[in-house]
C-alpha cells in the first residue's frame, strides 16, 4: 500500500511539473480597443492561464529599458485576474499623445489551497524590435480618415484583401460594422475568421471599433462576444470624439420579432433598444456632442418604416431622437448593396448610407463635411459620396 501511495504521489507530481513547466505563449493579439483621449485598452490571449499586464513608455526617444515603466494589470475587485483572455485598460494619459507599449504574460501554476506560483514570463520583444505604439484621440485634428467594412460573413481572404494596406494608409481607426460572421460558435472561431487577420494587418497600432450586427447575436458564443470588444460604457453601444467628428455606435439587435422561432425564445431586443434609446438621449444632449462640427453614427441595420421588424423598431426608437439632434450621417450595412437615402427621405432628417457587403468604405472627415469612396476587393472604385456642411 505504501508503495502504491508513493507511485501515485510521483505520478501526480509529474503531472504538476509538466503543467508548471508548460511554456506560456501569446496565441492571439494584441489588438487595440476603446482608444479615447485619455485611455486605451489592449486585448490578447495566451495558451494557458496567466496574469498579464501592459507597460507603457512615452514616445521620447529613450529605450524602453531606460527605466522602470509603469504597469497596468487587469483586476477585478482588487484581485489580479488569472485567465487566458487578457483585457488591460490603460488610463490617465494625455490627449493627442503617442505612447509605446508592450504586453507581458506571467504563466501561473495553481498549487494547493489555490496558491499560485508564477513559472515564467513572456511578452512582446522590445529588445530587438520597436515596441507597439498607440496615439490617444485628438479632438483638435483638422481632418481624420477611417475605413469601414461590414457583412463579410466569414470571407476571411476577402477581408484580408480589403484591409491589406490598412497600416500604410494611416487610418485614424477601422470600423467593423456588423455581420463579420454568420454565427458566433466559439471564441476561437471569431479569432480564426477575422480578429487574427485584423491584428496582423493593423489592430496592434490602429484602433478597431466594433459594431454588433444582427448575425453577431447568433450562435453559442453570441452572449460572450462583447468580451472581445470592451468599450468605455461596458456595452456594445458607445461613443467617441476624434478630430472634428463625434461618433456614436448603436447596437441594432436582431432583425425579426423577438418571438421568431429562430431565436429559441431567448430574444429580448425590443426592450434592449428601448433602454439604448434612453442612453442615446443623454449622449445627444451632451455638450461634447452638440459642439462637434460633424456627427456620424454607425449602426449595422438602417432605419426603415416598412421593412422588417428590427429596422422598423430602430426607426421608431432612434430616429426621432436623432432628427432633433443634428445628426449628419448614418453609416449602415445589412442589405448587402449600396443604397443612399438622402436627408428628408424615409422620415430621416439626415442621409443614411449603406455600404455593400465585402467592400471597403474609406472616409475623409473635416469640419466642412465628409468625403466617401467605396471599393470592392479588386480595388475598383464603385461609389463616391460627398456630404457638405
């Protein structure tokens, strides 16, 4: 019996040692989220549980190892979070300022009584390579540019073609305006189909703003999906100011009635849109919104009066608020074709532009208006639109 106990103890010890010495790796990311005037958030994943942090340094020409750099941890109720998905918010920054950053993950091994031992640290290389950089938002910029794609529906190769030059184009940000996939079956699938591509092409240093589409509400991972796209409101709807433009992101919800059999009795989007409308009222009443020269809204589903239920509910609950708020432009997708509804049509005091599926919308914004060009995957210019202020 003693010999059996000894053998079991050795086996258990061997398993523990194997777990403890497993190499921690960054499997996905980092990518930028919720970049604001005084903050930004970095998200990445590791292959095993770890405590993670971000270190930042000013863009002042000093080497990253010049001195001890401040660390920002993911914490919850005063305790550092141990996990594989790492979401680190960096705060207290200056507007219109470039910072360098690196990410670190410390592999953790859980022993008896929930005691944790850290076995190794892995992070982005700032010895042989330049650190990643991020620039906080700047409301005083005279002009900005952004790209928008939507309704990709898991066409990863086409997405990569559309955004192949995103880093070179120096966009202020890139917007994913809904239906990047048809269903959200797992966290891994989301990375495989578009987030890993976004990270590789631009999102390490160019902010990615995510807009939930109706297909993002479907699948086993749908409820958890927003954890990959943190916002300053903690919700899939939020707002931000960059240059002359104030941007609002609305969450469209589903396109059919809540009772539709496709939703398996789980949908409650009518109430959700009503709650969101209250938030929208507070936003358009704010001085930051009212004083912005240009006001642009992202929402995947365009408002309709005679369309499907989701679009009609959006029109009923959001449009009256926006009609009184001086909105300049609503950018949508959903219908898989280009459509421009001019101001004064369809009960809207503002134009509504639907970007086609699997196309890239490039926008230049100044205080005088918005200049839009839409390209297909072959870089062919399909449509242009100018909004004059």
